């Protein structure tokens, strides 16, 4: 499946790190291990726009891909009272190659080509 990572850093490979993001639900941002946060949505419904969006391809059965089922239930409830699509957050505990890079141009994410 395609998942998305958002950051202000220009990188070539996603590597697990200890990071907290203000756009993550608080219960997810307290994981005390190095991880890579991944969303199922290509845009975060938040006021905080990150400069880069990285796309990765991960198998649903990847043993290093984790998902909080309680967070999914909370997202489904929030979806009932909100017009915004709610992301499902996953975290990966291993390095992964990036398949696509997009950069925020002030209005939308635009694909970065190899010659840029």
C-alpha cells in the first residue's frame, strides 16, 4: 500500500527517529522507540504544512509496520462529526526507500523530478 511521510527535511531515505509531531494524535506521539510516522492520506488535515511529502510502498503484511486499532476507532468517530477526512496513522520500525518526493509550493504538493 502507498503511505505518506511529511517533514521539512530533504532526505533520500526514511530512517526511524525519535520525533514528535504536533499533527499526530497525542496518544501516538508518545511512542518511545525510533519510528517513521506514515499516513494513509496524501495531505494532513492540519494547519501545519510540511515542506516535503514522501511516498513509500509498504506491504500490508510487513512485520515492521504497526497500527493502533484504538486510533482507528477514534478516527471513525471523529469522521462522523467532521467534514475532513481523518488520516489513519501507521508507524514503521525499519528504514525504507522513498518511491516519490513531493514539495509544497504554497498551494499544493508538486512532484519533485530527478533533474531538480
